[in-house]
C-alpha cells in the first residue's frame, strides 16, 4: 500500500517582510507545526522532559508515543493477546482498554471498540494527505493510534492502537 505524498499549505510572504525575516521571526515555528507527527502543545497530568521519556521508553516506543510514529502492521505480539485483563499506556501505566473490548479487525494492529472512561483524548490528524482522528493517553499525552468509524457494535468504533504504545496487565486469577 502506498500513501499519497503529504500536501502542505503554501505560505506566501507579502508586504515588506523578507523571507529571512519571516523564517527568523516565527515562520520556523509555523512550519514545524505543519510537520507530520506534530501536535498542538497541551498540558497533561504527567509531564516529563524529552531525556526522561528517552530513558523510560525503548527507542521504538519513544518514536510511537512521543513522535506519533506507526509500527508495522502484524508486528505486535499483543495482536495475539486474548486473556482477560487491561491494556495500559506503555508510557505512564494508565489503564486504557479492557480486554473485553478487544477484537480482531484484520488490520494488523490491536483494536478495541471502546476505551475506559476518561482514559484517552482525541485530536484531528491530517498527516499523509488524509483526515483521521488521532488518539492519545489522557495522562501523559502519548500517541496511541487512531479511531475509525468502521468498528463493531455496540459503538461502531475501531480504536486501532500501536502495540508498542500498550502494556498488557493480565487479570488476577
């Protein structure tokens, strides 16, 4: 599957401001915000420095949770996790999904039809030339994946999550 190239808004410099003045005067911030994976700054209950996140996470988890990368489909061992339990955020440990809501979507990523109450937040994501809804952890802001409206009843939603963003905690037996 190939993706369309990312289309970026064109910025036109008008008036007496030169291109150099634009770039030095804040234009770089605008351009950085338009980059794939860029997100609006938000405040979350758990805030760590970039160095602390890098110490806490594997390089692959860091790329997904902090830089909004996507793992390869069918690469997560959590696709085959069918025990009772809770899927937590791999970044901060916050409970996100009950295993009872997990289903096989055939997409290659762990999928759920409903998060736990207040566990996730959502935001528009227009990277890769399409509009989607990105999902992040409500505690640390870590990127989890995307939600789509092609899921099973009762919600009709498919929370398509990166396995690297999740940590499974089996139910006590």
